[in-house]
């Protein structure tokens, strides 16, 4: 009901405005006829009047003559009616080929009081397909530019007629009209010429434009309104087809006499405007049949509907391929096809009325009015009759009545949907309860699946990241010197083996306890073996390992497991320590009889909230994550291995660095002494002269990308080594490059660049 009220108010306002604007300051339009190419208006009143000039005028084919040339011309002229195109004259003997050019010539005698006033003389319709109209040598109207052949560079066809007011400088107005046509199925003037005072014709043009714009805007509103209705319910095809039909009507109507299309797009090309003007009538029959099929599906043949769509597409394709010149010849057959469609639709609607389909009577009345107006304009186009164009009036009434019909259908659908919604709510009461229970179960399963998926993705990502560096070292080992190649490959292999063993042990512990094989072993021996395994990474990052107050003890442990614990903790410390930093290792015999081992670094601190979870699988502090990727299983293995020995493991971190500690049962004091404060320091001892020699090479190395291994190795091979320190510097550059350690690489370069 709401939709119908809105539509009714919209169209009542529209019709009131349309009638009001056409009754104020009304201008009288009279038809007058030429007599032997002469029109005598000397006794006529021209104020508030516009004259439609019809009749016969002199026409000079295949020549363009000025006023002076006409008086002196030896060319033979024909009398042609300007109410008919030159190829469709009432007297067939006077008819000319459709594609030609020539000059129309006639005179108008006006009252003496008109001399000095501004007048307008323009064709009632556009001149197919180019024209120039002169009054006493003054250009008064034109569309395009005339030419003598289709290939003439001067020939520029256009449908947009432009008017220029001219001054009546004498009581005799000599009118010359040049016309060229090489595209349209009608040539030259075919609907007469309008004449009157400039202000009267301009006012009439404004009124026509306002009326046409009002109709076009109303059609576009209907298009948008019903398209939104379709968008809200895409199953309602009636709204879609009706909206598209309104859009096609709007575009086609913009090419009627007032040519409102060119008011909005004055510079559009002739090819595009002609294509749009020709294709809109091609689309109308099929779009209307689709709309009719959506309303009365049992009465409209689906085959006939689809055939109409195929015909429309073929006509459009024909126009695209052959252009407007060739397509002009199918206009008349096409309008015959439209007349056939009109009668077919009548048959369909009458059948719907007889079967008492909803809205059929209303549709029949609307369609009857529109079809009568359409037939009138078709006969007018064929120049069988000369009447006022009625299609705009019929179109407005038709769309208005169909909008009301659509409104009624929407209200019925709304009420039906409302009832269905009420019934659906009743059914949903029990369903919602069941869905809620089911949703809980699914959410629980989904969370478990997400955790498993995240677990798998994290493991894969982190393992790939951890395996990349040692594998890269192994792959590029053949570039290393022979004396370092074995050690580098060996330590990379230890690294890979350690990571793989961590994964296996952690997953094995999920089902069974970690089995240990105890033996007596020196703690110092475990520390030294662990440091040897990671010596390469320590050397590349110039890390200092400080064995602070380390005492040797004999432990009863699984040597392999505890050594891997120390390797994991030292590797973790190396990874997060700054280049050139220091790692401190110490041990302490506690009163409880257990040995507490501490390994501290100078890396970023670990938040207190992360201390409890850092030994869980895949756990890693945010500081660690920002530093480097890791599988997150190394510390988990450490916890499992220490707990299997009956010990504990933890971490302590405040403002700077982190201290990892673990405890293991103490067996006895070792007799192997180690001086307190012993330190292992990795450093270089380059002389000033060696630094000066290496500096140019360092500058070039600084410009290389770290992945340009071949360039880096090539330059390093050109350096002549004169000391052990220089060899160690070169080796450090190679190691950091292979390990993709940008910090270590830049640090060693800075030793000779500072």
C-alpha cells in the first residue's frame, strides 16, 4: 500500500507540473504552405506565434549554391515538398536517390515592422544527416557539416541541430538550406521548417525540453525504484524487466525532437549517438516481452520471448559490424516487426483477461493507449500521415499505469510474505533451540580443529625456518677453504640433528616417558663439547663465552640428553645476544645437594608473564619472535630432559638479558681443576696497515647484497692474506654471508671501515 501511495503522489505532481508549464504563456502554432517556393506572411501577426512551413520549394540536386548563385544558376531545379524526404516524394517522379546532396531554396515575405527584429528559422526535425540553413546569407541553423560524398572530409553527419538567431534585415528573407545524406534511410528535410521570433521559438524549445526532461527523469526514477526492488529480492524478475524497459524508454526518448540527449552530452560522437539511437528500438520488443512473460508466464511463449531476444542481438550485431549507413535500411522492416509484436502482445493480454489473471484488465487498458500512440508515430515515420507525435504522451500514461500495477503486485507480495514470516517464526522456536545445541557442539569441534591446524602450520613454518640456515651452509660448503669445510659441514649437521631429535623426543614424550641411560660424566666435558658444537655460530657473531666460576663435578646423567640441553640453551643465548655480546656460564652446588647451572645472555628481556609458558610447545616471547623464528621445541625438550633426571628448569629476566637455569642431582666433586674466571674469547687482532689494506675491499663488500654469494666470494679471493688475523677476518665474512647474518656481516666490515 505504501508503494502505491508513493507512486500515485509522484505522478500526480508530475502531471500537474506538466499541465501547468504547458498552459502558461501558451504560444500558437499554425501551419502555412509555400506557393511556388514563396511564403507570404506580410499580413500575418508574428507575435506569440510559430509557423510550421510546409509545401514545395526549389531544390538543386548535387550542387551547393549561394543566394547570388541561385539567381544566376543554369542548373535545373526541382520542386520538392519539405514535408517528405527527397527519396519519398508524393510525386514519385520527383523523388531522388536517398544518398545525395543538394540545395533547398525559397523566400519568405514578412511584415515591414519585422525588419530589424531577431528571428529563428530551423528544421522541425533534424535534417538527415547534415545541413546548414542560411537566412539572407546568415547561418541560422545547422547539424553537422555538409559534403558531396561519404568520403568527403567536409562531410560530418550529426543529429544535433544547433540554432543561431539572426536579424531580419529586410522584408524578404531568402532561405537557403544545404543538405547531405549518406547514412539515413530518409534524406533531406522531411517534417517542414519552423519560423518565428527568436524569443518565441526559444521559449517553445525550453518548454519542449522541460517536458521531455520531466518524462525522462520520471522514467529513470522508475528504473531506479524498481531496480532497487529487484535488488532487495532477486527472485522478483518482474521488477528487473520493468526497470530495464523504463531505462530503454528513457534513452530512446532522449533522441526525440528536443534531442535532450545532446543537452547532457553535447560532444558525443556521431557513431556512438547513432548506435544508441538505433539500438534502443531494437531492444524494446524483447525487453517488453521478458517483462510480459514475468507477469503472464502461462500466456507468453517462452520460445517466442527468446527468439525476440535473439533478433534484438542480431540487429545490434548488424549495426556494430556494418555501421549506421547499412543499418538504416533495416529500420523500416524493423518497425514492421514491431507492429507484429504489438499485435502479438494484444493476443497475450486478451488471453490473460479471459483467464482472469491478476492485473490483466488494468494492463490491457494501459497497453491499448500506448500501442495506439506508437502506431501513430510509426505511420508518421513512414510519412503516411503527418500528425503530432503522441508516443511521449502514451509512454507517460503507460508507465504510470504499469507502476500502479506493480505497486499492487508488491503490496500483495508484501502481505503474503508477512503471513509466511509469521508462520516461519512459529517453526523457528523449536529449530533455534536445536540449532543452538548443535552450534555449541560444532563450535567446540571447530576450536579443536583450529588448534590442530594452527599447531600443524606453526610446526611446519618454524621447522622450515630453522632448517634453512644449516642447509644453506651445507649446500654452499664447496666454496669454503678445505681446512674449514669439514668443520662447517659437521657443525651444520649437528645443528640439524639436534633440531630433528628435539622434535622426535618431544612427540615421543606425549605418549610415553622419556627414557634415560645414566653414566658418570664430567660437567666440564659436557660444557666443552657443547661449545664445540656451536663454535661456528659463536665465531660468526663474535660472541664471547665466559665460564664464570665454573667448577667441575661428576654427574650421573644421560650424557646425550644433558649435552643437548646445554647446546639448546647456548644456541638460544647466541641467537638472542647482540653481535659482539657476552654469554656467561656458571654453576653452583646448593645445600640440597643438587647442582644449579646458569646460562645468561645480554639479549632482550623476557616478560614475566611469559616465564611460565616459555617451556611449552611453540611458546616464544614477543621479544624472541621479533628477533628470529624458531620451532619452539628446543626449550620444551630441555624441560622434558631435566624433569626426566628429577631436576627443575626455569628462567629469570628483568631489564636486560635473560638467565636460564636448571638443576641436576650432584654425584661427587671432580679432581679436574679449572682456574676460576677462565674465559674463551673470539676476537681479531688486525694491525693498522692490514686495516688500511682491507678498507677498499670492505667498501665494495658493503655495496653487495647478502645473497650475492658469488660476488662476495669472488672479491674475497682477490685479497692477499699476509697474516692469521686477515685470514680469520676473511673467514668471518664468508661465514656470516653463508649464514645470512646481516648483523655479523656488517660488524666485521665495520672493523676495517671505522
